C-alpha cells in the first residue's frame, strides 16, 4: 500500500514538473490542473469548479515552487490561489505529522485568519495534514500545547512572533512555504517590524507567496526582502 502511495505522489510530481506554463494560461477549471485526488475532491465538494484569473495565473507557478507576488483586488479568490499550492506542495513531499510546520500563513487579522482556516478545512477535508490557528485572544497555553504537532499554521503577526520567541515546541526549521496574505493590510496595520522579525528567523531556502489587493511601495519593499526571484502576477478583472 505504501509503495502504491509513493508511486501516486511521484506521478503527481512528474505531472507538475511537465506542466507547461504557457498551456496553463488557457485553463479554465481546477480539474485541468495536476492536483491530488483528495484536493480535487475537496474542491468539487466545496463547489469550486472554475478558476478565477488570479488562481489560473498563480497556482501552476506556485505548484512548481516559484516565489510569487500576486496582486488582485479583494474578492478575486486569492485564498485558494495559495491554499491549493500549500496542500499540494506538502503532499508532493509526503509531509507527515513528525515533520513539523511545513507551511506558515500570515494574515493581518484574527477574522481573516479564521476565514482562511475554514477554507483550508473545507478543501483539505480529505487530506491528513494538521492545521492550526495562532491568533491571540485565545488561550496562549492552549495554542502552545498544540503548536508542536501542526503542519499548516495560520496566524496573525503579533501572536506568531510571540510563539516564535516563547514556545519551545514551535519548530520552523523545516518550513517549506511562507504565505504573506493581504500584505498591504498587514503593513497598513503597522506590522512591518513584526514581519521582518518573523521572516528573518525563517529558513531562507523556503518558497514564499505574497498576496496583496494593492501594489504599494511598501508592499514592493516587503517583496524585495522576503521573496527570491519572484514572478509578478497582477490581475485586474472580476471573477
Ligand atoms: P480575496 O482574498 O481575493 O479577497 P477570497 O479568496 O476571499 O478573495 O474569495 C472571495 C470569494 O470568492 C469567497 O467567497 C470565495 O469562496 C469565492 N471564490 C474564490 N474562488 C472561487 C472560485 N474559483 N469559484 C467560485 N467562488 C470562488
Ligand atoms: Mg484574501
């Protein structure tokens, strides 16, 4: 059974590697992408069939491991643009409970972090990764106790940094992906220094995806500091 599983993952990785980015520009539906059976099922059950522009333009590149600066206005579907690659990239590496935090998603507010978490639970329903929220307000000790077993961690900047400073069980040494979501709002809220501290303490060889509704100078500055040879994707159209 394990060999079968391994073969499936290898097939999937090969398909992603062979993916021609020019071809993917013509894709319209999620089922045209080389996604795992479980993610495809989670998407379908959540009634996600057609991709939005930002999803079509970023998911293939992100699946291939590129760093991305994605700009698209509010409501254009940026959440799935990073959640699908997060799940799939960890799957490609057969990530498991002992590997620690594989992906870190930073959201500006508790509300947005919770929303992202809920979407992740929905589309990731058939995957086995453990997901967790660190958003403040909640019991710190409760978060600290669970944090060592989490694969996909979603948090707000202040609380995340607090855990990085104080929670011995939070190990980010293996981190594969960093997502900075709603980066313009994170910066508007005055979290520049907090983000710099967080990013400065993460393994540099990770993949980073930065999403923003607007392309401001401060977003560009953050991108320069946190991304490596990023692909710039900007869409203006509606869903
Ligand atoms: P953004 O982060 O760009 O503001 P969201 O990711 O929050 O946008 O998505 C906005 C809304 O669009 C959500 O209600 C989400 O469920 C919906 N949505 C996202 N992608 C799709 C899609 N491919 N098909 C249908 N609805 C979608
Ligand atoms: Mg969003």
